[in-house]
C-alpha cells in the first residue's frame, strides 16, 4: 500500500479515514467486514470505500472537541459527506475490533 493518501472506510454508516502510512495490514474478516492494523490497535470496519490521494483535513473546532468523546486527527469531506480522520496514536474505540466490555476494562 502506498504511504501517500488516505484509506477511507465505513463503520455503522460513518465515514472514517486513516493515513495510508499508518496502516500496517488490512485483512478481510471471516464474519464480514475488514480488520486494519494501525499501530498497536486492530480496527474493525464494515466496508473499505477506497484510497484517496489527499483529503483537506481540518482540525476539530473547540465546540466539537467539547462533545466528541474520542481523539481525532480532524474532519474532512469525502464524496459530499463528513469524514472523521483517525489519529493513529489513539484510534477511536468506535472502530476497535475488541468488544466494548474488554475496552472498558482498560480504563
């Protein structure tokens, strides 16, 4: 996979993007969907939308950060809709391949 650009994916109807350089591996999961290795995390997504060469990533506005419970690398628009850019150092729990019960034990 090229280091330039972003991998665009969908989970539960939400578009997400992660820098290609942060993606270690991508595999199709037997139960449906895909698993993506990003740093030490394994993300689970329903669909791989594609790879785009660039996104105009904007930082989260203070009002969004106040109500957004996760770290994010910013926001962008893709195909006319909003896209959340994953911070590869702190991937969102919403994309975790681990069940929520396991995640809660980490806190």
